[in-house]
C-alpha cells in the first residue's frame, strides 16, 4: 500500500518496524521482512515521489528504461542468493550482465591474476544490474506484499526513544515536525545514507577517514565486447575498474567505469583530469587502462564524488538499528558496500522473524546485540578487505611494489588462494543467514 504525503492521517498508531529511508537498502529490508514473516507490519518512509505511480496510487511495472548512462550496482553471489529468496531474480536477471571473469593487475608491474568463475564451479562471481531496474523490480515486489505500507515524499522528522517502543514523528518532507503525525515503532531502522541526519540527531557519532580521493563514474563503450569480464587495474595513485553492462540495441559493448584518483588529479598544472573534455578524458583513461577491450569509443555523462570510509560508533540501541551507509560507507575499490548491507539485512531479518514467531520483543536490546555480534566479523572482514587493498596498492616503495607483484603472481598460481579471494569478493565466506 502506498500513501502520499497528504495521507498521514491514514497511518496506524503503531508498526512493528518503521524504516527511515526508502533507497535500495530500505526497500530491500522491507521486502525481506515481509517475505520472512507476513504478519509483521512495516512502514517504509521515503523522501522521494514514487516513479510510475498513477493518480489512483497504483504502480505499473516493472518497466525497463534503457539508457546509455544508467548507473549500476555489482551484486555479489551472496546478494543474488538473498534476492532469489525474495522472489525477484527472474526479473532482475532479465536485464543484467554476469561477471564470469575478474582481471586484477598493477599498472607498470608484472604481477596480475585472472579469476574464472567456471574454473571455480561458479555460475558467475556476481551480476551487474542497473540501479533503475533494481529499484523498479524491488518496488514491484514491495507492492505485492500487503504487510508493507510505503509513505512517499515524507520523512521521519523526530525520534524519541522509549522503553518498549521508539516514538517517531512522520511529516511531509518539506514540513516541520510539528505538522507531522506521531507513530510508535517496536523497531526503528535508520537507513538515510552516509550523511545521516537521523543518526546525528540520536547523538551517534561516526568515524570518518578521508581518502583524499574522488571517484569518477561513467559508462563507456569499447571496441571489443567485454564477454562478462570485469577489470580492476591498480595505478600509482588510484584504480580503474570496468564492470560489464548489458548490451542495448543502440549501445552494445558497454561497461561501467569507476576511476578512483586524487582529489586534484592533474594532467598538467592547469587541468584536473576529472574536468577534461570527453576526448581528452578518454585519452587519459585509455593510457591508464590499456587496450584490454580495444579502443574506448564513447564515454557518457560523468559524475564525481569524494571518497571516505564512514563507520558509525554505534549501530544498535534499544528498539533502534542503524543500517546501510548510515552504519558503514566504504571505498568502492572492491565493490563491497551495498553487498555488505544486504548481508546485514539478511541477518537482521532472520533474527527478527525468529523473535516474532516466538512472540518475543523484536526491538529488545539483547536481540539487537545478537544481530550486531553476528555481523561484526563480516563487517570487519569486508571493511578490512577494501581498506587493505587501498593501502597496499597506494604505496609506491620498491619493496612493497615487489611484494604486490609476487602476491598477484601467487594468487594467479595458487588455486586455494584464488578461491579465498573470490569467495571474499563474492560474499560467500563465513556464515550466510537464512531468510
């Protein structure tokens, strides 16, 4: 059920779960909870209007809108398993590109490795899916689950913790909290992004490590087809990643580019590389990436954003959980951030569902401590994996360069090492929760 910002009076007095933030994390969590335990009442509050909604509140869909410039997410196989359980994989994979090979190299040095999914008895290491399509499929699934209410163009404006519930004030996104409606949440999930205003309002601080780097993202068209290959090429001052994208009738051979570089990556003293015109940018990119996919023929709209590691100092309180980028925002070098959040979702859903079946308090601190403890190792390993790669390949001392080359060579030769590396990247290491 969808409510607009003008229908606050239709909200219940109490919900089992209120989710503040309707991005990919929030909507995935809502669907997981509703699929796992159909009796849980869930309110999902989102700032933005729902695309594709008719005047009578219905959503047609999902509808794929092909666009050369569509942004995409690389889903690990652990994430694919989660979405399989939510019943959305057939739709998702109808517009997805499998990652069948991963090429890792260090520019200017001899070491490199190639990971092949078939050689490891895997169908793929993951799939790259455009965000618009992922969101459309999840929204369509959400609309089929009667226990979820979605309030669009609205926000959680105020939070007051209580012993048995968390009181939240919900208002239209452009109104003050005193114009809102107060509802009780047995469990409040804060998932409003890395710059979380709600986390801050609770007095929860975050550790922020600035990498003094920016990520430039765009889609490119290459001379040669990617054939399901993903590339991670480490540079002296950053990394270039190409991820396979599904072909479009008007734009075959597409890949998603993520180029991390210093905040002021200068070609010369006058020009920042991120600000170059398309032709000059392609020339610099070709020099950095090489000709593994032939010539880079076209580049789409570019966006850039600063990179930082953000870790909330607390992720649970009585009847409150912090999730998604509000809990941990990672460097994109290993593509782990959203996949880690999906595993968080699976663990929380498993524990909440079990508690609900046993008529226990789903927001009780002891249960949320179990969630935090269960995910702590996964979070530490994943965050450490991403951070370690940045530190390792960012150092240019000769002994470290030699060690990197030997490490990549060993990774290429030693099958067990390859398996461990690919399992970590695919989210398949450690315990996997059951939804």
